């Protein structure tokens, strides 16, 4: 009986203590401490997994990926501890090479206070170059549109190696210009690949992740738009890869060598157009693929016949800008079929139409002579002695030149200039000579 009474009394006392404000306050305090300790332990574990990244990149395509790394680094669940940048040194550009121009990635890095390391000046390879700083302090190399082959000693200096974002579905289009070759081949599907960096060959590493892009519904894909789409896709795929790097490395796929195709670097001479050898669709497709990098070019022969009847010729390299395939053309309505290279001004669209080898015309809105500013098609017609709004591109010899043809300027004699001036002033010959003398006019 006594024992039962004691237990009952003790139980009521405990209940009063637990319900007291002081006890509740202490309980909440210790619970908060425990929660903070758990969060700190979790943060320490996350910090151990975070990556110290060195980003190798140069151009606008690389900029989006660098920005994605910077954005992720600022998040609470980030997988990145630090970022360093490796890029080429500043270049001298502009007229007479007086303007110092840094790479696009360097501009972003300096804006966000990211350490920048330059590759050697005028170096074509990185053989023998050592990454500045403490190599043991870096976990991963991320290479995007860098322009150099990264040697094996640099790759193996990273604890987790190096990865690369490539704008094609590898093993298709290995090389420096996958986007341009996608357009040139007329592909309906392209995409982005994240691969391990191979230490022996470009774009030959194991595939970590891939994402496809259907471009079959895009009527006329061009390099700029496709590059923007693939860079946006690539930055997201890169971040997914970094957050799941260990898993993806364990499940990486070796490339099928039987499916390898190459995408070599674009050469400037590819932009030289011979209208007698190329169809209109081929020229327009080439323009969409490489026109931003190298504007398509052709030759215009400009001739002057001097007073002495001597012929002086200039072969002008003309860049053809803003090119497209028109639905109709005045060239189709000429009495005789024009030769390839023949051009004609279209008053309706204010463009210059050029006849190609397949009997189809292409149109351009502007033309730029090498060393000059771009001018409209109308200004070209008015400024280059184009008669009846029709002429022809190509090389012409002295034997081909005749007075009255387009692109030929005849220097007038003084008497002819005087006659023109008299007519404008509505004066008779003897009145003009009495007032100005016989040698008046141009050439006096």
C-alpha cells in the first residue's frame, strides 16, 4: 500500500516537472543544439565531396558552362568548392592590332573574382606546360571549347581526371567543328556529349552522359542558333554529370569505333564561291554553316578604261552577306538563260540575286568589298558601274572587257566633261569658252 502511494506521488511530480516552462525551455535548447550538430556533420560530409574544379575554356560556347559552374557554387547543395580558369592570353585585335582583347571566359572570371591562368604565349600545344598553383589541390578538370589538346600529365594530375562537353553525339563528329558539319550534312538530329578526356586522342574518351536535340522541324538551322541551343543543353548536362560524377564514371560507355566520323576545323578557303560549280542550295547551306566564321566570298572584276585606251583592272573580293533562297527572281524571266555568276537587282525585295549552276538564284541583302564597309545591294549597283541592274561575278581578262558592259568605267576626255557642264548650265559653247576658257572642266 505504501509502495503504491509512493509511485503515484512520484509520477505526479514528474508530470508537473515536465510540464513546467523551465523544463520545456531546456528541452528545446538541447534539441536545437543536437540539430545544429547534425547539420554541421552533414555539411562537413558534403564539403568533403565538393570538387575543386579547373575550367579550361575560351569562347562564347564555354562562357555558358562557366556561368553554370559559378551559379552552382553559390547554392547550398553545390558540388563545387572552388573554380579556377585556364584560357589563352589576351590578343591584340582591331585596326593595326592596337586593341587588347581578352577571351570571353576571362571576362566572366574576372567579374566573379575567379583565379585566371594563361596558357603560354603563342603556344600551339601545351606539351611541357605545368598548371600553376598546387596541383594536389585540384580534383577535376572541365574542358569546354578550349582549343588545345590537354596532355596526359595534366589530366592525370587531377584526382578525378578531366571531362569534356562536346556539341555532338559522339562518336559522330569528332573534331573542332561538329556544329558546322552537322549543318553541312543536313542532319535531323544532333546533341551534346559529356565524355572523359582521353590522353591520346581528341574526343575519344568514355561517354558519361548524352542528350539529343531534334532539329528536323527547324527549316534552316544556322550556326549561331544551333550553338546557342547546344550550349544551353550542354551546361545543364554538365551540372547533372558533376552531381552524379562517381556513379556515371562507374557506368561510362566506350565509344563504338565503327561509328566514328570526323569534323575537321573549318578553313577560310571553303568560303570561296564558284557559281559555275555549285548549286544554290549548297551555297546557302554553306553560308548557314560557316558564314558567321568566314563570310562567303566571290570575285568582282572592276575595270577602268583610261583616256589613253589603256585598261586597268582590279579583282575585288566581295563578301556576300545575309544570304537566303528567294521564292522568285527576276533572273528567271530574262529572254536568254543567264550564265552562272550573273547577278541582277530585285527592286521588290531590295536584294541582289545571283544565278547558280543548277539554274536557281540565291539572294543577298548586303555586299562588302575587302577592306571596306558593308553596303546595301542598291548601293553596290549604283557605285560599281552596274548597267541595267545586271552584271556578272568572276575573273575577266582584258580581252573580255568592252565599253558599255557592267563593271567598266570609261574615263572621259576633257571636251566631254565640258560639254556636260555646259548642258547643265544651259550655256552655248562660245559663251562657256569666253567665261571659263577652253580648258575649263575636269582635268584643267
